[in-house]
């Protein structure tokens, strides 16, 4: 990933997504906001204990970094496999508390799909042929439910995407170095035990790549940040590192 900045806000971009015109994306770090304490400083989540006015200011700054004339759309993430498609008919009445989903899809320009994370994987998807974008929140439960695969299928069914055209970016998240599951025998189905790198650590980055490729996404169309949030907690919020903490944003929009 490539590090960029705007007026004090630092964000990373995937080179293979950045090469396309008409789409803007980024994974913002925790730097450049106004939140204090464990939420310092660019926390974008409202319902995790931070001051609402600080989060609103953080979101305003992020909006400015994205060009200003855009609308942020978040959702209530529940670690499930729900996929919400944003249509022109419902865009004016959306409320993030009522959008219960872990993936967002749209073909509407000017709408910023926002996923909020602090160890879970943000997965950005873009079909440059028909100009459809998606943003996926995939924690370990979402990975087991194959939410990334489901999102690709919804892009195909609702918009006519072809998997071989889709570009994917797997953002900073808990790496195999830190994805420890001591009780994995009762938490994780045996089908996924092959993704262990030792007795208790799992490589969910590899699982996501495999799930994307199983749907037909080409291997060289998938980019992995390789950045572990727990190891890089100076740059990103990490629940595993801090427990009480903020959420950083992964975003994508069409222009």
C-alpha cells in the first residue's frame, strides 16, 4: 500500500485500485482527528463510547479529504454476512443505525461506503467494467460465513459483474502473527483448521484470498496490505491490543 496525506490525515491506498479513474478509496489511519484517550484521534465510530461531537468532526475531516461533495454511508456492523445494496430510491432516507449489514454495495457516484474496523478485515471491491463498488467488514465470524464470497455473488446477481473483472484490496487487519484463537476447537469449524500457521494462530488473510478466488476473482487482482493492526497500533486502532479503542475507516466511492 502507498501512504498519502491530506491536511494532517494519513491514509493508505492500494496501487492496483488507484490506477483507475473515477474511483476513490483509502484506509485512514488513527491520526489527524480530535478524539482523546483510547479513541485518539481519528475515531469514526459513534457508538463505542467516544464523544459524538468529536466523531462528527472526525467524519467531517475525512469527508473533506475525500473531496467534500460526498456523502458518507456507514452501517451497523454485526459480524454477520448481511449485504446491503444502496439504491437511488432509498439513498436519501438511510440511517446507519437501521442498515444492519457487514457489506455495502452501490453503483451511485458520490456515495462513500464506509467500513469501521479495529482488527477485522476491510475488503474493498471494484468492478471497473460496470463501475460497481463494495466495502466488506470481515472479522473471523464473517470469514467463516464467507461474507466476501457472498458480496461478490451479490455484485454478479444484482449488477451483472464478472468475477474476473473485480479488483480487491484486503486492508490492514489482524495478521497471522497475532490472530490467536486459544479455543479454536470450539470457536472455529474444523473446515478452517488448515489455515492455522501453528497450534493457535490463523491466517485469515489467506482465507480471504482463497474465498475471493473461489468465486472467480483472479489472484493477481487481489492486493493484500500485509499490515497487522495489533503490531501497528501506532497507526491503527486494535481491539486485541487495547480493548477499549476507536475504529478506523476504510472507504471507497465512485466519482
